[in-house]
C-alpha cells in the first residue's frame, strides 16, 4: 500500500492571455469563468475581440477550469461557436458544454437582462435584415453607382426600429442614459455596420474599377462621427478592422515582428487621419500586439507609435499587464465531502444510500497510486462476473483536473466516480491513511473496510443479496 501523498504536485493551467478594463482608466472589469466540457463536446472558449488578440482557450479534458479575465464591457464570450453571451458588468459565470446546446449561467442579473434584450430585439429585426439582404443582392449596380444607396434605404426603417428599441427599453426598465446609448448604438452604429456588410458584396467589383478607396473613405468619415459607448464599441472596432484590411491588404493578426509593426504603422499614418477614431483604435491595437509579442516600441517610427497610442481615446482599455490565468479548483470547507466529475459536491452517505439492499463495492484509489491503478482492472472484472454488483470509485487525488485527466485517458468515465473533498473533515475518509482500500456496503447501510479483496470474499458478499 502507499501513503496518501499530502504534497502531490499541483496541476496548474497557466494561460497567458491579454485583457483589459473599461469605464475609467483605473477601473478594472473582471470576469470569473468556470467552464466544463467533455470528450464528446470538447470546449473551445472564445473571449473578447476588442483589440486584435481575441482569446481562444481549448478546454478539452479540463472540466471546470477556473478562468479570470480583465475584459472590456460589450465583449463576447463564445462556446465552441454554438453559443455566445455579452458582458457589460463584472460577473461570475459557468460555461457548460456538457449539454447541447451549450449554456452560460450568470450570477449578475444585469448581464442576463442585456443579453435577453438583444435576443428579443434580434427576433424583431431578423426578418427585416433578411429582406434587406435579399434586396441588396439584386442591387449591386445601384450600390456601385450611388454612394448613399444602402444607407438611404436602411433609413426607411429608422422609425420602426427606434420604436422597437424604446418598447424593449421600457420593458427592461433601462434608464434614460442607457436607452439613449442603446438607440445610438443600434440605430446609428448598427446601421453603419450593416451598411458596410451589404456594401462588402460589391468590394471585388469596386476594386476592379479603381474606386474602392474613395468609397471606403466615406465609411471612415461616417465612422469617425459615431458616438462610442459600451454598447457600440464592439461594432465600431470590428468595422474599423474590416475597413483597414481592405485598405492595407494586411491583417494585423498576421503581424509577426518589429519590422512588420513599423511597416503597418506607416500605412496607418498614410491612410487615416491622426487623432480620428479609426487612427486611435488601430495604433492602440498595434501597441497591444507589440505588448503581446514582447516587442519594445523603440526607434524613430515606433517611438511615434508609442506616443500616439498614449494619447489615443482607447488608451484606457490598454492595460500595462495583460495577464489572465486559470487557477486550480480549490476544495471548499462548506462543500460536502465528495466532488463528482462536474465539480458538484455530494455527500458520501447520500451516494451510498441509493444502494440500500443492493451489493456495492467501493474502491478507494488515486491516480498517483501504482498499486491502486494495478488493482482497478480487477475491480472492474468483478462487475463482469457479478452483473448486479455496483461499483463506486472514490479518488483521493487532491486536484480535480489531475483526476479528470486520468479518468478520460484511461476510459474510466463509464463508472461511478467521485473525489474526496480535502477541506471537509469527514470521519470515514479522514481515517483512510493508506490506499488501495475497499469498502463493502452491508444491508444495514454500514461500510465494512478491507485492505484487500479477493474473489471468494466478493462471492460470499454477493450471495447475501
């Protein structure tokens, strides 16, 4: 047997991710995420896309990893492209991809309220947008000939959309300030973003005619007049990136070194007016890119980039340190004495009570215990010989992820699995100082403990039922 190792090394999940704050330069917005996936539904968590370093975290076989982010209000969290959620306020959420479709559970009702608002509004506006798309697909010639063709057509629905927004704002009891920001975001910024989306179907033709640049300049001018709010900034920044890509023919995501940063900055200086929203956003994005790549902005050109970025209206979102991490799941003293594979606490007495008057074999083990591991196939084999025998595995692993990774890697998820909560001083589990250890549940609901088991022992026990 092996002594339970109190100093078994931690399994840390360290994810260097960059993230930000909002509202004021000194106020940091934080988002705490618990995420759970499964081998059938490996979880791909996408967080944020404000600056060009949107985070994608793969959490395959790391159920219930804890993630802490600094975020910019209005940004999205997405689960494997199947579900998304906007965050405007600090929150603690559970992203669950063990169910289909995946779900996000939030503890801040304000975030739920804003997301439900957008869901309700999208249901109202979706038919309109579909009709518009069908219409514009057949009007390419008009879009090319008339600079304001799309924008003027979209304006026909302004009153209808404004009424829908007002009605929903009243329903959700938003303040006048929030209502005003939502109107500006959805009616003006949203319309501009939608206009560019429809305009993009004509980009190849406009480019071949040599007039794409002049058309894009009109979008830049309208963009620079937009009011930036928590509710508009995501649309604005996506739009700026799309226009910049058409003008520079280079994605900021693909910049790899100091020379390319300098080259891209030179292009921005030529194509965008210094101090404009578009210019400020792009140089702030370059600064973020440099920080992520640990590139020092030194040299004549890069010094200018650093100084301009410092004056940018987006500077408050660019933090000196972009550190986001995943920490280990800590066993909690107020939780029950066991954890299941989804990190839900359970009580040992409640778990075994469901097997009243039924044969139950309990295998106490740990992934670091070699004798335990060697004995697991034998435990499973008893189930083959005694079909009505129930088997319960209770791990003495100290860390959820270490335990779960072993279960997935050794195809043990089909059996009833629990792990001891070390911060709950249960009398029975506390007495187990050596493993492997085995327990047999008698008809009185008591667990009789054994250091070893044999076929003859299990046979005699099984025949009692």
